[in-house]
C-alpha cells in the first residue's frame, strides 16, 4: 500500500484530505508543520508528501531538501500561486491550487505515484511489453475506435517535433492526457510540463502569472516573481481553456510564439525562452475570431497542428472498455476486486448521452463501486437517469456562442433542481460576490464553477477596468 504524508496546519483541510486519501486506499500520516513531520516520521519512507506552502516555522518547500527521495506536491492558495512556480523550480513535482476538488487532487496523486513507480529513462524511452513507449498515448488514454486511433497516430507523429499543437474537445474528453503524452514523447520530456488552466486564474492576475512581474509593478508586488512561461523554459507549456485568455494576455502570448521571448509585467527588458506550446479549448476559436473575442493572428499561430479529441457519444465502441478499466481501477482502490457490470448496466451505459464525457463515466463507476454491496454493478447504482441521461450539450456552446440559456421558472421553491438552484444562486449573487466567494458558498472549486457556467450558458459578469 502506498504511503502518503500530509503536512498541513489547518485541521479541517488536513482531516478532510486524510479521509479522502484513506478512502481511496492509501496509507496516510499527517503533521501540522515541517518540524513536527521530521520529528514524528522517517520522511524517506513515504511514497509522496503533500504539503501546504505556508506553514508555521519552515515553509513546505523545505521538505524538498529534507526528503530528497520522496516527491513533494505543494498546495497553495490562488493568492500565492506565483510562489508555486518557485516551488517547481526548487524541485516540487507538482502544485495544486486551493480550493481544489476531490477529483483534481486524486488525479494529481495518481499521476505522481505512477511516475514514481515507472520512471522514464529519457535517453532510451521505457518500452512496455506491448511495445509502446512510456509516454505513448495508448498507455494513458483508452481508445479502440477509429477516431481515437487517429488521435494516437497524430500524437505519435507530432510529439517529437517542436510544432505548436491545439487540442480541441469538450470538457471531460481527456485533453490534458493528450498534452501529457505529447510532452512525454518529445525531446523535452526531461524538462517540466507546466499546466495552466486559463479559466481558473483571476483575470487581473493572468498576465502576472504567465509572464511574471518586477518588484513594484503593481500594488502588492513586493518582490519580483518568475512567470509560468519562464518556469517552463526548456520544457512544455500546456494552456488549458486558452479561449478564456483576456485580450492583453493574448497579445503577449503572440509575442512568445513569434519571437520566443517574454517581458515581465513592469519590465523594459525581454528575455528569450524556449517553450513548446500546447493549447487546449472546448470553444470554437475560429468563430471567436469573427466576433473579436480571440485574436486571429494568435489563432493561426496556435493552430499549426490540430488534434480533436472526440466526445464519448462518438466513441460508442469504447464505452464498455472504458467502464471496465475504471471498474478495475476503483475496485483496487477500494479493495473491492472482482466487480462486474450486469447486462442491464451495460445497456444503460451504452444508451447514455454522456454530456460529461469520459469524466462523467469515471464518476459514475466510482459512485457505483462505493455503493455496491455485491460483486455486480446494476443500473440503479450507476444512477445515470437522474444525472441528466437525456441532456444534450447545446450546439451554441460548441460553436462559441455563449448567450445565456433560458431557465424555467419553478412553481415553488421545492421544484428547484440542482441545476436550477445553481443558476438561480449565481445570477442572484454574482453582482456582489467574487468568483471565489460564489464557489465557496456553493461548496465547489472555482474550476467547477467555471465549467458549470459554460455548460449552462451563464455569462460571467465583467468587472469594469480601472
């Protein structure tokens, strides 16, 4: 069983994270500070250390040097996200921003542990028994259908080059997995892959986060900071949901692609960088260029090689194969090996529309595994009918038209569905609450709030520029 150490001074966060990881099948220990952790445990015995950045006494990054053989994942608030870049440069294997949702944390933990158990020899890529390289997309993404095989072929061809890649697909299709495969199969695999969700960073901070800033560049800039693009120098930069970049950041990014150089906010000097750019979006960028939401010149710089990840509803033959893989994985995590899908459950899975794509399928299997008391997964355990089985993604969202959808007026408060409640709450409170406050009140992460806005067509209120 994998051993994980949590170092976090907030009791509520430490306790919740411990329960999450123990429920998933990990052996977990915890401490409230770096010194407490070192006194109580042999740090070298842990397969992973998850630490808050700011702790009483020594910072969480101190664990990188005190436990050189254990990977360290740094947790940081959005307000201190710039410090996470320095953490990566000091040797942290990954950072995750607070508040985070459970799926985000578990995915990061699994990714780190899988890399630790199967290190890649960069001079001679590791080859599995089936002949695929360690970074090969077929080892990270499942897909037997023709559409996914074409995706794998494209990734294998373009990965060894320096070509900029635009990955397109709906939320939950696996765009980040494609980016990871592109990086791991490239000559840059020895250097970092920095992943940035452009929608998850406040608009007022996006330029500083990407390009860095000089001391005194703006109020609160008490010291110079390195940007995420500079942190990816020599490696790859994955810009997820690039369609959400504001106009000023788009212009700066264009210069990076054209000239290979960055200029920090508040600086008069430029610096050369060597970064392989991988961008992803669920929006129609070409349609956005016609409305002026996205720069046309930047679109053509990004769209050198386009890889489209098909939605799950177009991969009918892959549904049961994916479900069985997720069932096996969840069974191992929860010590419930030997679970199987009933014939009725298989029919339900194949008939479902899958608006949430592969992510929705994985969540349904995880839910059923938790609830299952026998060795057979039945339709009732999947609970797909009540989870929007007939929901179809509005074509307007795919085409880039984000006009708000019409919401039905409930007869009484008791008639509010979860989606109705979400729309009602956001529209009623977004004028007086920030995105962070809205997410906290709803009990979800900022990323989940943004994704639901996109799915339901709820526009984000624009704040007036100073």
